[in-house]
């Protein structure tokens, strides 16, 4: 229960903070390209950090872990300084009805449910498939995909692809490369590269649309809703995916074991 309470508090603070920062970006440039670049910068750095963290000998170096935690806290100070000059503030504005169609929220939750699972579990999948060192390769590949996502969003914007087609397309991009991931490290890198493009482009495009359709004074709240609804779908995906992946693996092992016993019996 203590861990659960800590997670709830952490996500309340995180989603509120990220929503405020995305609202700040939207106040300057609400085009999908700008929102995607914001998401790109965060996700690329997070992936790189996850790759380095997977290679650290934490169990043998408790002091190193303490320094990392302290450095993480210090790294948030520039955000505090920048937020003092933020353009987007509440200013006691009256609460307005959020103009977010239920279909838009449902679409975000569905993409999160169907497409986010392998990407969010990439550290565990990379370690299971190709060893711990593969985590770093996957993280670099994801970062490269994030860096190219703004160009992908621009290409979709030029052809004026509607959200009903663009969002499922980004979900397919996130999933498609994972077909090759089990066979070789190169396949894993391809999967993470495509995930970086698809996930960042999807979030940037969705947030840009929500920010563009929201009234002044409700942008931050609306963006918090979009992040929360995506996280809800992805949380279910993270729980369900291991069950779906493990079940076929257990069946394969059981079949091989049964065949081996029958061969010895014969």
C-alpha cells in the first residue's frame, strides 16, 4: 500500500507538470511538429538514461546509486527556474467544460492499450531476448527514432492524413518492428527505432490537436487528460502483454518436454 500511494502521488505530480510544460509549448507553437519535438527531446533523453542505467553495477555500488539519486534531484532545478517565467498560468480563471470529444480520449486509450506494451517493456524484453548489453543498443535506437519523429509528423501533415488513419498508423509503426526483435539484436534495434518514431509522433500529434481545440485556460487540464488516458491504456498493456507472451512460451516448452518424455519411453 505504501508503494501504491507513492506511485499515485508521483504520477499526479508528473502528469500535472508535463501537461503544464506542453501547454507552454502550445502557447508558442501549437503545430504538431512543435509538440512532437517537445516529446522527442524528453523521450530520447529518457531512453538514453535507461540504457546507461541498465549497464550500471548498482548492486555492488550503493554509493554510486546514492549519487545518481542526488544528481537527479539537482537536475530538476533548471525546470524550476524556467517555470517562473511561464506564459501559461491559471490566474484564477473560471473552470470551463473541456472540449475533448470522448472519441478522441477513447482513441488515445486504445492506441496505448494495443501499441505501447512492447515499447514500455523494452528493457525487460531486450534483456530476456539478447542479454543485458542489448538494452543499451535498444535505447540508442529508440533515441534515433525519436529524433526523426518530427520529420515523420511533417510528412503526415503534408498529405493531410486524418487522425482516424494517422493514429492507428503510428500504432502499427510501434508494433511492426517487434516481429523481428526475437531473431537478432539488429531486429530489436529496428523495433525500438520504429517505436521511437511511432510513439513520439502519436503523442505529439494527439497533444497538438487537443491543445488547438481547447479554450484558453483549459489547455493544461486537457493535456493532463490526454496523458492520463494514454497511461491508462498503456498500464493495462504492460500488465497483459507478459501474460500473452509467456503463455505461448510455456506451451512450447511443455510440448518439447512432453515429446522428450515420449521419446525416452519409446
